[in-house]
């Protein structure tokens, strides 16, 4: 049996990985998900244990299918979630993900969304909150094939750094070979707004309470409209408690 070689930093999808942790998880098993014609389904992926984890989700949406995927990537010393999605005609794919890291954690979300046929819609909302010496990475590619006219794709990527020693890496990418498409991406890395914090504190909140409230609203964008929205929000808030002091 031939064992797949561990990737190197020359592989763009693994540029920021923790290879010492990845070596113990390699090769990463592919998890295939197929949504039949016209059907709708959803999945929540919650990774918040202490040990390292790496997952690879391969999603195929047949014509007219829809899939709502939400990810909470938090808690693990090393947490990598890779998502490959292939969209048929008129399919709809939604991804909302939050990465919450502190200490020396390395968290990664890597996506490749292929608009293979016309009139499919994809939306990706990624939010990261990073403290200590944590590293959070989002590498996301949207590929629109020739003939996939009517494609509507969007990526919204934002990261919040709670300490100057934390690191956020982000690379939203569009590869378009079709006409008559709507594709957009936005990316921002920053800190909590000092004016907003001052306002909340002037209303009687302590500094940690003000930070948690603002971060809760920031993370909420990733889980808005999810089937398990309340559960995901509660788990994220619990994790934020350990990051904010």
C-alpha cells in the first residue's frame, strides 16, 4: 500500500499548516456528501476538543439541490477543515464558519467551491477571533467554469485580533471563465473598535463584558439563519469566555 506523501509549504492549501500536528493525522480521510436533485439538507461541524483534528468534506450538489454548512472551529491545538463543493445547475451552497483560537492554536479553513453549471449560488461568511499567539487561516477559492453563466458567488472574510501576537491569514480567490456572473469577495483584519468599547463601558459594562458583547455580534454573522443557530451561538460564546479577559 502506498501512503500519500505529506504536503509541503509549496502547496498553497497548506502554506500555514502545523506540519508536526498534521503528520499524525495524515492522510486525511475524504468525507463524501451528495445532495440529490432538488433536495435540501444541512450540517453543523463542531470541532472544540483538545486534540488535533483534520477533516476533508467533499460535497456534490446535484441540479437544484441546496446545502447549508456551518462550522465552529475552536478548542483544538490544531484544527483544519477543508471543504470542496461542486455545484450543479441552480444549486445553492451556504457556508458560515467561525474560528476561535487562543494560546498557540493553529486553526484553518480551506475551501474550494466549483460552479460547474449555470445559475448556481454560493455564499461564504468566515469570522475569526484570535488571541495570544494563535494563528487563524482562511484560504478560499471560487472557480466558475466555462458556460456556468448566471453564477452568483460571494465571500465575506473578517478576522478580529485580540492581541498583537495573534496572526490572521486570509486569501479569498476568484477564478472565472464565464460571462454574465456576479462574483464578489471582501476581506478585513482588525481590532475591536475602541469607540464602541468606550460606549458600552459608559453604559455600565466591564471591559471584558463589553468585549464579549461585541465579539458575540461579530461571530453571529457566521451562524445567522442556521438550523442550529442557538446551539452554535451558545458554544461560540462559551469559547469566547476563555479568550477575553
